C-alpha cells in the first residue's frame, strides 16, 4: 500500500511551477543579503564567526570572497529557475547555503534551516523535466508526470514545521500575551501601523491567531472545501509577517507551496497552459523502492524526533537554549543579558577583564550576552587567542539574563572555567544554572 502511494504517478505541474518560483526566491535571498548589508554585517566584518559547534573548521572566506560566495548562490538560483543544469545548480546552492548556515549563529533563524533541508530535497526531485533548458536540449528527460512522493514530501515537511511551531507557542508567556507585546514594542515606530500594533486586540490576534494558523493551515489546505479560504488566510498571514518581522523570502516561499495543495488542473491552467495534463495514475516501481522507503521513513522520524529532544534535557529550553535549534521554535521569546568575561593567567594569576567590543560585532555581542553555547564558544576562542601569546588561561563568565522581560537571573556558574569544559549536544551542562522559579513568577 505504501509503495503504491509513493510511486503512483501524478501530474507534475505543481513541481515545475514551484521550481521556477523557488529558483527566483533563492536568487533574491542571495542577492538581497548583499544589497541589504546583511552579508557585510554578519559574515564580512566580524573577525570570526560563531559556527555550529563541531564545525569549527568552517569559517568565512577572507576579504571580498564571501560576496563571490553569495553571487554564486544567486547564479545557482537563476539556473534553477531556468532549469539549466538543474541537479548541479541545485546541489551547488545546497552546499553553499549549508556552509553559510553552519558557519554562523549570530543571525540564526529557523527559516535558514528550512531552506537548507528544502534545498537538499529539491536536489532529489525531477523538477527539470518540463519548462526547462535541460528538457529543451535533452528531450528524453521531458515528462508530464512525477511520483506521488514528490508532492507529499513537501506536505509532510510543512505539517511537521507548522505543528511544532503551533505547539511551541502554547506556554504561559505566549498565552498571557507577554511575548507578543514585547515583540510589538520594537515595531512602535513603524509608519501607519506602529500604534495599531501596540493595541491589546492585536496582541491577542498575533498570539492566538498564530497558534490557530500554524496548527490548522495544512489540514485546511488539504480539504477542498476550506482550501481557498485557507489560501487567502495564508496570504494575509505571510504578508503580515513579511512586513512586520522582515523574515526574508520565507513568507513568499510558504505561499509558493500552495501549488502542491490545489488540483493539478488548476495549476496547469494558471501557469502552464501549453503543458498536457497528466491523468493516467501510472504505477512505476523503481528498483530502489525498498531503499527509498527506508530513507523516506528515517528522514521523517528524524524530523519528528529532533524538536522533541529538549524534553529529555534537564531545564527549560527557553532558558538553557539546549535543544532550541532545529526545532521550529520561532519568535517565542525575548532575551537580554549583561555578561562579562574574565581571563585568568594560570602562571601568574593575573586577571584580565575582557572588553567584548574589542573582539565582537554588535550582533555577536547580543548573542554572547544571552546564549550559553555562544558564551562557551567565546571562552574557547579566548583560550586560543591567549595560547597564541604563549599563555595558558582560564575563562570565567558572569551572565545575568532576562527572559521575556522577567527579572534577570544568573545564567552561568561564575566559578566554572568554561575554557576547559566540554560541550555535549544531547545533555544538560551543569554550569548552566537553572532559574529560581519563584523569581520568575
């Protein structure tokens, strides 16, 4: 039954249209990073980046080479849109984007993670079999159909993303409007809508509308009776996010996914009028079907399991950040901190108070002031810097952090030398102090 579901052929109009839209969007994402100054602030100006732990070897290219890196990604986007050397272009973009994702956390965003795994999925899809330069020069690959899994892999992935995003919002600080109110305070100066965003009813709309939208949008798009209504709701929701939160291409990418929910005939008539509509439902079982099913199932088991890992780690993920990334926990909290680093020379016991601005950009200082893993990484970096001067040092951190406007509490044990601590991906670090719950209430 699963074999038939996965490998039954359906019309491929949705995938062809999505490839064109996706190529255009990744082009805009890549070039936009250059012209908005994001690339310069995040990857060019800093002396080093806070990479994902385990990717210490992955640092930014020197000089202006990061601009070349992003221009190449933009070129890949154009090639994907045109369907020119599609597999190579899509694979190249995936590798280039993954590199920039893993090499820095100062601008961490779940949407960047989503774009990485989505790009990897696109490499495997027959998205260049129609309306592409590849099909024009190699007619043998031209097809009007695709296996059913090429549609459902997107739907399953979106369902996981939105469901976890909805569930994550069901916690006191979101439900009592504390977080939406804090998020909107920073938008007070927005033209026309700034004052409106401070109204209590808007905070209710953002808080409970966000939960309902994330939790229901995929089922509503799948059900024919509610599909159009859900699509129009998506337009409003994502354009609101685009304008208010300025989250790059993600709102428009989310809207592009709608092509997989509407009937193929509708997509074909709207976008590919010259393309024959496929309606045979032919079942073509490839030789690698068993291997594919295993990989397919394992992939989604991992996608379901990763966002759950923080439940098996001691402490509240909102405070410790352990298990926060790769978990679709989007715009859930506001954190600020007052953090200082003290370096002690083991040989002389000389103490040096570190001036963060001497080492870090403003964006990096915000991360190192509130996030334990970034604090640990900076301690490792300080140890390396002093080792180059022939000194063996200890690094101690005093960090007082506030979550969602609550009173600040000490986050890091100031008696622990972070420079000589090991990092563990799936367990709690005892030097991350758990908050006093009475002070938080």
